[in-house]
C-alpha cells in the first residue's frame, strides 16, 4: 500500500513538471520572428531605444539578421548584441537587442526586418514608435497631442529679397575697390592742336610768358595764376623726363626725381614753386605781387634750363647713332 502511494506521488510530480515546462514554452511557430520594444515609458527625442528581435528556430538552423545602420533608417543604430537561449530539446530562441535613437519627433515605424533562418526568409511585423520632444510633468504617458514639437525657424519672405541685394552690393563694392587698388596713372598724351603736335617746350614758354602780360595779371587772381604755373611745370617736366608728373603730388614728384637723380635738373627750385602753388590753392596763401612775378620768371628759367640740357643730350645721342 505504501509503495503505491509513493508511485502515485512520483507520477503527480512528473505531471506537474511537464505542465510547468509547457507553460514556460511559448506557443510559437518554428521558425518564426517578432519585434518587441524593451524601453519602458515615453520616448523623447535622442533617447536610446532598446528593441528586441526574437528569433525562434532549431539548433541546427543558421540564422542571419540585419546589422547595418542602413537597415534601420530613419533610426540611427548605436549597437546590437545577441543573447541565445535554449528552450526545449533542439529548440532555440535567439534574441538580438538593437539600441537605436531618432533625432525627430512624431510617429515612426521600426521595421519590418527580414531574417534568414536556414533556407527560409522571414519578415517581422513593423513596430510603431512614438517619439516626443519633452515629457510633461503631470502626465507619465503623454501622447503627441500633449506635446508641442520643436520650433523650426522659418525665413521671412523679405529675406529672399534682402539676401540677394546684399550679395550684389558686396560684389559691386569689391569690384570697385579692386579697380581702385589696381588703377595705374595713365600716360599723359602730348598736346595736339589740329593735326600738328605741340612741342612741350613751346607750349610751356608760351603759357608762362602769357602770365607776365599786364592785362592777364589784372584779369586773373593769384590762385588761378599759381594753378596755371603748377600745371605747366608738371606737364613740361613729365613730358621732358618721361614720367606722369600731372597725376602725382608734389611729394611724389620729389621722390621720383630724387630716385632717378636727373642731372642738371634744378629740383629745389621746382619743388619750391610747386609747394607754393599748393599753399595758394589749398591753404589760401596770398603772396605779394612781387613774389608772383618772381615765381613766373623763375618757372620760365627752369623750363629753359631743363630744355637746353635735355635737347642737347638728345641731339648728341642722335649724332652718335
């Protein structure tokens, strides 16, 4: 009698063990695949999201599953790991845990993913995921209606007009500045009267001697006289010594003649008259009539001296040739 009781007790324990094992064994088709989300609570923008890919198969089956970042767009893949687990006999559950994230808000679908088990290609159902911008304080399970999405700045229409006009203005300013920097003094053309070329010496002497006439003196003020002297001297010196004196300041003429070291050029006398002309024109200096007459006479002497020196040199060089 006692032996029967022990035997019945063993049979009862065996029955309970088999029943519990069947309860632990999920009712799934072999092979099969599914997706489930492991992250609990609401998901906000840029949060890590853990998603499980569950693969039920036999131990002998080879399994291939997605593992590249491009397989999960628009989600970004951080990492993935594999957790195999033996269920019963030769049945195996392989769990692949993906950690992904998303830099946007709204309703998104993860998957479906394709998995190869042995010779079969299985596809999971898609997994809907809601990504919020922030979590409200008073609602642990918010919906998209509770959330204001991140503000996306919009360009005002007037900016489409301002930006091109600004770029055009900058381009024009750059072009003008470049032209101004690259500008070079232009060659001063020889004076021409009709078809006859005017000699610089004859022109300069004629203009300076015209200033000595009484009717000319009384008809013009001192500023006009010194302006004429300055133009005539600069034109004659520049034409004779071959440089653009008309486009230079007095200091630039001084540096140029000093560097070239022209012989028999009365540089101090030339500079004195040019400086006085600048003072009369720009500083409103008013020299006496005697000083004006002396400067006109000295200008004539300078022209004659430079002309005699360089015309003699040209004739000598021509004879040598």
